[in-house]
């Protein structure tokens, strides 16, 4: 993509409500545009990053055997009346009437809808276990939408639902998802800490939030540093290993303020190891047994032929929130550097040129074609502008690798720079190797 063609409306004047870095940066680099309070359009640059995150989430869900599907955004109120949540959910639920006066709603989550699908299709324990998921827009009429896409009203979420015959099997599904989440966040370049959590309007008695550390986060957190030393690569996907993994995580102190007790913290965590900071919740998993299957009559025959309510859990990842959370975790001293796995481009070529001397631009175009041939998604900055402005702009766009075509480039060697490090002079082959790694 040529930068001059990219729809990237860079904004200089920020609205006063853009208080945190991610919100400011996303507006400045034209990743998003607000269309109403807490509702955003995703412009090409932001959309590209979100789609990359979505794909990593999808791959990791598929790896644990979860199956992708798609449920609608608009739901009928009937199933919510059956579960009892139509009234309980309160004003966060956006309620709509269709032309026949039927009560509908814009889904804030999908426990009811998936239970309805399951109850009509699955009748026997033989079809269990199952994990189904979708990646779909949700709407919650938040009292105070803020921080841009971090706490908004319309947001993009991966929600998965597990179905098992009994508690023991259901915990295995829960552990699988726990493992998948740690792996997913690692691939996104994030260190997420699982923390025992309250269940709120979703319900149940077992729940973990996955939180990444960031000063601007909404949750106050308290943890033992040791939690970062757990090496997830030592676990495999067998049930026993996953159980051990969750036990290992649970044995180290890590809670949000909802569960915080000063004396417990001091008794359990050495002073030097105490982390007291803020964090962003990027995922939340719940085990709630038959909370929905019972009222909705989602029954299956067990081995003895007896009807039993299926045991369920639900598992969310804030896909759109992760775009902002990744910025909060990586933005440093006015420089944004996207993790390689989700960067909007693999590299950017920055030639120094003027109206009267376009030699470097021509070199850049040749290099651009070579890299494209190798399937490297490269951005070419063909905008005529002085180099210091260009660098400032690319510090914000955050593509992690730059190929600078100026005084230091030689005939077949180029100045290659990873953001925040020193540049080196490399041949095309070596640049390709670096970008493909
Ligand atoms: N049904 C369950 C699990 S599928 C559920 O809805 N869980 S949740 O409420 O915790 O949401 C899952 C994730 O969505 C959260 O961890 C968070 O990352 C994201 N999320 C929740 N509310 C918002 C919001 N208002 N704006 C942006 N992301 C949100």
C-alpha cells in the first residue's frame, strides 16, 4: 500500500475526552472515528489491526477444538424472559420493538441464545463435550462509555460456550480455555495475568479475569511478581497438565480490588514481590453449571437415560478492546511499536526525496515490488515531506520495521531499522529473512 492512497485521516486536534494514550493515538492516526457516544467506526488502519487480533483469537480457539459459528446481533426477548435475565439485566440492555411490536434486543452476550440452539439440537451425553464460539458485535448501554474503544457501547467480542455432562468434565473445558487464553495473549505480545474474579450478571461461582498491566486500566490489581515466572510452554493439552497449570496459577496471589484483603496480601506476598498497579481486563471466563440450562430446559440423557441439565461455561475476549489495550501496553515516550503479530503492516519503506530528485522514491518502489512478491505486507511512504516529519508520523503509526532510503543506503543495501533500536545496513535477502522470522 502506498501511504498517499491509504485512507488514514490523521487528526491533530484531539477532543478533550480523549484522556488516555490509546484513545488519543487511535484518533490521531485515524484508526477509529466516533459516530455517537461509545459507538465507533473502524477505519482501515484500525480495522486491519483488529482483524489480525481476531485471527489469532480464532486460531487459538480452533486449536482447543472450539467450533466457530455466528449468531445474530438482534435477539428475541423471549429466551431472556425464560432465563430471568430480561429484567435483571437492567438499563445496560438496549431494548427494541419491531414493527409488530415484538420485544427484541441488541445482544449484550449470548448465553440464552446458545442454550436455545443447544436444547433443540442435542439430546444425548454422546454428543458431549462441545465448545462453540462466535466473534460478533455486542451492545451494552454503558452508563459511562469512556476511553474510546476500551469501554464503549458497541464492541467486538469473542464469546465461547462449553457444554458438558457433569462438573468434572466442565472444569476440564474451563481449564482448556484458561490455557488457550494464556497462549492467545502471549501471541498478541501481551502478558495477561489470570485473576480470580466475581461473576456479576453472568453468574456462577468460578471465574477468572485476564488482566494486562497498564497504569490507565480500570481495575486496581494486587499480585505477586512470581506469577510472571510461570512458563506455560511446560504444560501440554492433556487434562492433568491443564489442571496442574491452573493450580500453579491459582497458588500465586493475584486479585482485583473486589477480592483484595490487605492482610492476606501482606501475609502471602513478600514485600519485594508485591505488585500494586492498575490493569485492563481483556478476557473473562465463567463456569456457571446449570444456571441457564435449568430454566431454559436444556436437558440431555445421561448414561443411565436420566434427563440432566447440561453444565455450561462462557468465555469472553474483548477483541476490539485489545486494540486499545495493546497500545496502552506498548506506547512509550511518544513512540508506538506494534507487536509484529498484529502490526497493520510488516514494514514501512521511507525514502527521502523531493520534487526535483525522485531517485530514492524510484529505488523504494523497486524494493516495494520485491517485498510484495515475497508476500510481505509493506507500506511505502511516497508522501513528499521532510524526513523528520515522516519519522514523527511513523513513530505514531507504529509499524515496527522501517527501511530508510536516504544517504546511508547503498546500491543493493538498505538502512533497516527496528523502532527503538539502532539501524543496520542490510541486503534485500537479509531484510526478507528478518521480516519473515
Ligand atoms: N458472556 C461472558 C463471557 S462470553 C461475558 O460477556 N463476559 S464479559 O462481560 O466479561 O465480557 C467479555 C470481555 O468483553 C471483557 O473481558 C472485555 O474485554 C470485553 N468488554 C466487556 N464490556 C466491554 C465494553 N463496554 N467495551 C469494550 N469491551 C468490553
